[in-house]
């Protein structure tokens, strides 16, 4: 991309409000012909809201959008498509039982008289996939494709509609490292042929590897613009958070003890009754972090729910300290010394209508000192909350504030404080830093390692491979509901883990 390349898309002073939230405030940016513009920021920074405005899914309250120098009003995605803008969402918009070709032409059907001209559609799809290195079979069913292949279908779908401006929303969130590398090659091929790309992410490494320019959002505002050659992971993190951040997790060598959690030949069904975990065997020892790595959707969610008593077990056993807790109630499992940080904090970790103080005793409100028989001790609850808010750096006006009013990072700190402020033998941490700022991530990582160093057994389930590699002492890779390999974190590489996550057999690596 040349520095004097023409501007193909511009946002000027975009402001968007939702009830109680100022999502975008006077946001301005430009996209040039054939460049990759990285839009960097934590979840909640306003990135996706801005892109939804550019794609016509939302209407701005103030400001304007210009396409090739002309002001336009995007009154819906069809208007954006007419102006050459395509968007690939983080969660793909595909019909699993349709073929690739049927998904691509849906809503933009090629016809010959009153009939669909599928032959012409297939030829066009084949030509696009050849031109842009997007190898896919037009006749394959989408449900039979890997996640990376499904993403290619989404990109072809946008190109089929003549998109010359492509918005990619967190495109690597569900990819293996190898699929991420392949996507970067595809993006570079697209920009070499004149396509302009906005790449939305919160991953610093990827921004530095791919972007031509970087715009950073924080709390709905543009706080800086830079280029990869002028930036580092540290400088970008500081721009995102507004302060210096320690990016490396500092930890000593683990000294694992006895097995705390043992899963024996565990099989589970999902909500549709389909088996998603198949005869899985795993153990986690005291004083270690076992990281469970895998592309989201390989049974991790159901596994955590079964361990914590939230999902029935089809077959096999869950043992904690040698005692059988298979199918036990969540309270009994909690009382065994198991702490649980759920992957959806608002759905499963908090009662949003309750205060910070009440959320901090959700699993201990019925025992002393918070209750004496059936009588609740409100002062003890408040005193406990004030101590934990200070200890875990929860930013809240006071402990009686509704937890719904807190930022995502502070909501997560409330959960961490509640779960780790009691005697725990086992910590199940599922996506513990999803959607929170870099500063809160730093703090939560420190708390997980501190729990490990106190002798707690930690099962860390994360879609972020960097997080797994930074925190884990051992790494187990899950694929289609089975553990395909378990290896020491010190000897695991991103490439090796990525291949295992994609289904490669260990003996073939």
C-alpha cells in the first residue's frame, strides 16, 4: 500500500449511544485503497459498534460516512453492499445444511430466465477462489467444513457481491495458528489486488504482523494511530489501557502434588442430545495449571459444566480428591473446595440485579459469619465485601452498587474474588479473561498463578492459545471431545499445538 493511495472509506465524527452507554464518541478514521487497517481495542471499546454502523446494521446518532469521497447513509447492509462493503462477522452467517455455493449466492442469486443458474454461480465462485487463493469446494456442505474453510466461504460470499472493502470482525478468534497464518496470506493476496481491509482485533501480535496502519480505540474514542514499524506490543497495550502493563506472566516452576481432579472415561451430550465429549480421561494435580487448548466447540463448555454439576454425565466419573462427585449438585461440588469461574460471567457468574456485596457471597451466604441459622448478618456481608474489593482491586463506587454497573473487567474481578477468597482445592477457570481489558487480564493472571502457588489445582480452559501457553504447566489438547495429547508447556510450540487442535495425531508430528 502506498502512502498516497486514495481514501476509499472514511468515518467522520461518528457518535453512537445506547441506553446508559456511549459506545462511540466522535470517532474518525480513514481506510485507503489496498491497505490493511487494524482497529485495535479491548471488547467494549466500541470497535464492533463502529463497524456495524459502516455496514448499515446500526445508524449513527451523529457524524457521517463517506465512500470514495461521497457522503452516504447506510440504511441497511444492502446499502453497504451496493457501495462495495462486505463484512465477515465473528460468528459466521452460514446455513450448515446448504452447500458452499448455495450459501454464497443466497440473496444474490444468479438466474437464467425464471431458473437459478447454478452452473454460472459455480464458475464465478471457482474463479474467485482461484484468484484470491480461497480454495473451497462449491458443492461441499458447510457443516462438513472446518472453521477456517467456513471463514473462506464468508470471504468469497462478500467478494461474490463485488465487495472491494472488507470488514473482518475478530477473524482469528476461532482459528488455529496455522489457519491464522493462512488467513493472513489470503488477506495480503486480497490487498495486492486492490481490496481494502479493516481488521478488528484485540490481539497485539497479529496487529504487528499484518497491519499497514493501526487505530486504537478505548472507551469509544480514538486514542491513537500508529504503524507497526513504530509500535511494539507494550506500546499498543499502553495505548489500549492508558497505563503501563506487564505483558509477560511472571511465575516460578510448578511443584505438582497429588491428583485433585480426575476425569475417568467421561462422555457427555450437548443440549441437543448429541455426544460432544467421548470417553475423556484427564487429571489435574495440586500446585499446577493444566491448560485445556482447543478450538471453541470441541466439548470444552460441556466438560466444565459436568465438572461443576451443571450438566448430567452420560458415562464415566468425576473424582475430586478421590471422592466420586459424578452428577453431584453444584453446592456439594462447591463445598468440596471447587471454585468455578464460568465462561459467561453475566449469565452464569453473577446476579446482575444484586449488589457487589451480595454477589461476593453467592456461594457462602448461608454459612457463618454471613448467616446464623436463618438470620442473615448484613454487616458481616458488607465488611467482607469491603475487604475483597480492596484486596482484588475491584473498581466500584461502593460495595452496595449494582454489579451490573461495573465494567466487564471489574465484574470478572468480583467473580475471581468470590471464588478465591475461600479455601479451594480446585479452580475451574473457563475463559477467565474473555472480553476484558489488558490491565484486568494482567491482574487475573497473577491471581491464577498465586492460587497455583498456594497448592490449588487449576484447570484453565481458554480459546486464547497465548493465554494457555503463558499460564499452563501442562497442556492438554481437546479435539472432537477427546484429549489427543498432553504435553509439558515448556516443550510445546504454537505450531505443534495448532496442528493438534486441528486434529493431527501426535505420532504424525
